[in-house]
C-alpha cells in the first residue's frame, strides 16, 4: 500500500513551500513505515495552482503541454521523518537540477 500526503495542509497561494504541519508524526505513530519524500515541480502557474486566482478554474493557463516534474528522494526511516526534516528534503528536491 502507498499513501500520498501533502504535509502543508493546503495548496500554496504564492508558489512557495510552506511549513509542514505535524500530522505526519501522528500518521507515523500509528503506522511506523518508511517515508519517501517527493516534490512536484512546475505546478505554479499551471491549471493546478492558485496563481491568478483559484486552482483548477482557468484551463490551459500556460498552454496545453505544461511540463510538470515529480522528483523522488530516498526513503527515510520513520524515526527520522519529522516534519522539519521532510520539509528540508522536499525543498532540496525542488531545487535539484534546476
């Protein structure tokens, strides 16, 4: 099984990564499993972002073929998977190969 979460708790309103919320701790207390950090890049300004208003309200804002990338990091042991550590890893993934 695989569960994906967005630990900021909301879609960004300014394109920046915001503080990760503590819910990941609760999830990992109940189910201590490895965490694989991932980062979506290229979403800001796309149909899925809040750039210029509500998300998913203006189709094809940047054209039909927007380039969106998913960067995947290395697995993190549940004991080390704090919100702060995961946020740091995701920030690094966002900057990787830009």
